[in-house]
C-alpha cells in the first residue's frame, strides 16, 4: 500500500512505502501520511474473523497496510508477541452496561491506557525495520504524563532504539513518574527537568533544531501522528464489531477525543467495510471538535484543565487526515487551509465540507460535573468504575445516539486507578489498582534531574546513547 502526504499538491503526489512512511512519521511538507486507497474487508472477510483471537484479527486487519514489509509469519509472530503481555485474555474486552450500551476496555496493556494498543506494535515494528536497514535512532520526547510511559514501554530493550523522555520535575503525578522511572532497561532514560512541561518541549525542539546533534544521534520523535498508530487502532473497532454481530449487524462507537487519532481509526474501519452506523466524538470543555461538528466553525480557544487531562487539547492533529478526504484529496487545498489555521486560529471549511463531516460524526461536549455524575451513576447501576475519559464517552453516547437498536460501544481508554482524584470526587473512593500498578509502587526508582539547560541535556544524551558497537547482537 503506497502512502501519500495530505499536503502534497503535485499531480500525481509522491508515493512512499509503508516502511518509509513509518520511519519518517511526519511528511517533509508538514502533512500527514495516509494510504493511497482504503483496503476493503467485504462481508466474507469480516465473517472469517469471527471467533478469532485479538492477535489473529490484528495481524489480518493490518496486513494490507504493511503489505510485505515483513514476511507473513514474522509479522504474525510480532503481533502475537506484542499483545502477549496484556493482562486480559480478550485484550480489548467488551462489558455490557445497558440494554444496548457496551464498554470496550482498552486498558489492559503495560501502562493501563489505550495508547499501548498501538505503541506496543509500533516499537517492535520500528526496531525490525531499523535493524534491517542497519540504522539506529535516538527517540526524544517530552511528556506531561501518559504518552511518555507508553512510549518507554514500547521502546524498552529494543536494540535499534535509545529513548530519552523529558518530564517536568515534581509536576507529574506519582504514578506517572513511577511508570517512567522504575523501568530498568539500558536504553531507557527518563529525565526530570527543573522546569515546566513547556520547558521540556522547548528543549526537545531545540535538540531537533541543532543540526549536528540531530544528525549525530539520528534523532526521531515520539509522535502521535505516525500512520502506524492509526492502523493499529483500527483493529479493536473491527474486533468489537465482529463480536457484536458484524457484518450482519451494524454497531456504533462513542470515543473520548483529544487529538482525533482514536475516533479517526474508527472512521478508517468504516471505510474498510465495517458496518459502523454511528460515530460519536466525546469532548470535555476543550470542545473545538464538538463546536465544529455542531456549528461548522473550527476556531482555537485556550486549553483549559479538566478532569480528563489526556483530552485537554485544542488542535487535533489527526483531523487533517479527515479534512484531506473531505477536500477530495486535494493536497494543495489542505496545505493552504492548515496554513491559514495556524496563522488565524480558524480553519476554513466550506458548508459542503461541514455537512459531510456532520454526516460522518456526531459530537457532544461533557463538562466535569456531568463526567463525575456519569462515573457515579454507572457505578450505581452496573458496578463498573469508569475513568474520567471513559465517562465522557458514556455520557456522549447517552446524549446523542440516534438508534437504540444499534449496539453502542463506549471506549474506556484508561484504567480508573490512573485517576484516583477524579474517581474519588465522583464516588468517594479510588479504584483498586490492578496488580501491575501495585507492583510499580514497590519498585525502586532511578531519578535523574537535570537543569533546564540545553547544553546539559545534550551532554547527557550524548553520553548515554549507545554506540552501535555497544549493542549486543543476538
Ligand atoms: C490519548 C487519550 C485520549 C485521546 O485520544 P486521541 O486519539 O488523542 O483523540 C483519550 N483518553 C485517554 C485516556 C488518552 O490517553
């Protein structure tokens, strides 16, 4: 499957292999990579997935996207290995909340949030491709909490990757810090910076801007816009739809949304032939997407903190992939629209484009009080404890779903024990930490604190990144 950039205005656009799109992440023209066409799963192909394990479904759903990047048996082994460490047999289990309302639990991976479902594939895939090319990379990222630990878990012990994650000293939660500082792997370096999250991000940008440093260490970003992450997220939509009766019976999904990656993956599943009748975007008070779908204007506001911090975002990077499709895949138009968005804070969208987006997605904004009320009511009615992000999805599903005959699946994107304050504020007690989290609290931490100075951070990275000869060959 060839990949093209959403901002390539040439006719025809440049076509990259999966492998090149994977390693590049972001296109040089600032666009995002998308497949040139959607692979199709017809009714017979969907039927053939019934009763299969999550890893089997995953290998089959992703295969057309990666084509022959890896031999089929090596690919199937990689996928099986990626999900082996998940702590639920079903990997992404469904729980029934009401007559036709379901919860899909996406928190059974190593860091207890849904980003593991994609990053656990991305890490070994990246490693396999780099090893074959004889390349090594130094992954550098800044985190305000959750993405850093998911990236660390994905990259730990990989021979072609060293990973350095900067986080603001004393400004992340205890659990978030421990998820990074208790990892005992020679290629993992979590670094506390004496500064804020913005300082950490500025240091990362400065390292990328330092040409000789960037080249010497072959820097790579932990970015949330890599196509491979979308591809891996398509899998659980297919698995849930098949479990609930696809291809005969359509389903709906309600997705707590920040960067638009997760709900966009559901849209990709629909384009591939999964009968998805309704797609609902749930947002918190940072509701730029809900305002766009309901009012037709996408204008940036200030990011405000909420009970669901992983959705405290104003610019949803992956929205550009949908826009590209709605703009008839006109790369020049997309480039111009997103340039204007950056300059003016408003994304140009014609009434026709807006109507098309509304036909594909419904959206609803859920404030903190409604989030708490949803956690409380769901606990009373079902005994299930929702995390604040999952609660936004459940509330949005209840508010705007159209057809109760279509089973609706709300996504629980994090384990409630990751957000003890929010859960306690709703029900009066925190969720019991699963064994993995409880064990984390007992492991020793390795904490490195560095000043907020580029030279000190670069020196640390240079000294700690492994040279090729230090990497054990298997
Ligand atoms: C990342 C994240 C989200 C938002 O997902 P997007 O793909 O960015 O829309 C929602 N909930 C949790 C728990 C997350 O970690």
